[in-house]
């Protein structure tokens, strides 16, 4: 029986999470220019993840390789979020 959770679903979930965090950031921080630019950057970058969902079937890599790509993308997003948190703490 094939698994219902595929690497495309993993990338879709990651893109949805990132876009949701961008919209949530804008909603919580208000509509000033800084929050708008930050949210646009976050949502824009999640667009690359959504494009990967579309383009993934054309990649010539195995399913384990696709799952590895999902893990690398998630860890990269987590690393950038951690970096943003550290920079925010420095500026406090």
C-alpha cells in the first residue's frame, strides 16, 4: 500500500507553514512598512517551496532523495528562523 504522505505533501506543508507564519507576522505586528516588508519576504520565499511542489515530479531523484530534500529545506528554514530570533534578541 502506498503511503499517503509523499515528499510533495511534505513540501506543501512546509510552504503552507511558512506562508502562514508570514501572514501571522503581519497580523501580529501591525501594518507598518517594516512588518509588511518582512512578511512579503517570508511569503515570497515560501513561493519557492510551492514551486518545488509543482516541479518535484520532474526531478530525476529517488523517493528517499526527495525526502532528503524535504529535510534539508525544513532544516534550512529552521536555521534562518533561528538566526532571525538571535538577531532580534541582539537588538533588544
